[in-house]
């Protein structure tokens, strides 16, 4: 399915398929608890949901899919759970990277890397390097990511560039600032989906979501798939995206 512009009531326009969808994959633990299973089993089921979603996004025609895989705050979880999540990441990259590459998916990782274990750091670089020239879906993986941290790091980078004389402070605008963000070169999300019924964005893409449409779904992440993705897109299609402007009305 190709994205195409469609006229909206009042004169605004949206696209049948959003160019960029971001997802907060929430509810693995509660999904497992409902079934009397350990939290680790919920995370493993969540990986299967991720596989389904990446596959569906490429088939639908989404160009960018950003997933909140591990936040900078998630390190405060019990060590056993963190270790299990790191093992799942290692397994996902080693098992799925070849298929992603074969299907033309480009992987981009956002978040801090300077404090990661060396093998995790190397796997992230491998995923990016192998798929760098692919022209299909771009899978943006937010790992060890926090939006406030991203903005602070961008601000420090700008301050260093100004201090060194490579950047004129008077020339700093939104485009210049965005060039220092982890998401440089990636368009802002059109649609953000959060599963589990929670209605907050939890320090995710704060700058980039200024005009993003939010859809909160009541199902847990392991139950997510193509049907749920299409349901969120159908809701997105009903929205009037004004980007701070006024909707043009006709008639009296």
C-alpha cells in the first residue's frame, strides 16, 4: 500500500499511511502477570510482537518505525530483569539482523552509548553498519534513550561548537538544533502509539513529538500486531493536523 494525501474536512490534509510511526511498547510484565508467567516470558512475547510489527510496517508502506526498546531509566529495574532484557537484545540482533538486512531494512540506533557494555556497543554498530545503505523501512531503535538526556547532549554539542568557533550562535535555529539530536535526518513522527492503556510519553522524543498525533491502545504489547497497527492508523486518519495553524472553514 502506498501512502497518498487525502483531503480532510476543513481543508487540512493527512496521509493514508503515516511516514513515521513511533511506538512505546508497554505492558510486557502485566501481560505475563495476567497469565501467571514470569516477567521474562512477557519480554520474550514482546520480541515476537516486535517482529510482527516490523514486518507489517514494511508491508503497509511506513517509511520510519521508531521503537522505545530500553529507556535510560530502565536500568533501575531489578538486575535479573535487566540482564534478561540485554540477553533478548543480543539474541534479537544476532537472529534477526540478517533477515532485516535481506528485507532492505535500515537500522538506526538512538540513545547514549558511552556507558554500554562493549559487546552491546559492538552489536549496535554492526546493525547500523550492515544496513546503512538499505532503502526500505528505517527501524529506529531507542536504546538507553531518554529525551531529556538527548536534548542536554545536543545542547552541550552546540555549546562546544560555538566555543570552538565552528558554529555562530546567532545562526542557531530549529534546523541547526535538530542536527545535533540523535534523530538527525529522521522526520518527526506523524503518529505515536502507546500500548497498555497508559496515557503518557515517558521521556520519549519530547522535541520530535511537538505535533505528533497520539493514539493510546488498551492492549498489552505482546498482543500487538498488524491489526492493532492498522487500527491506530485508522484513528490517525480521522485527525485534523493543523501544526499550530487554523483550519480553513467554508460556508457560513
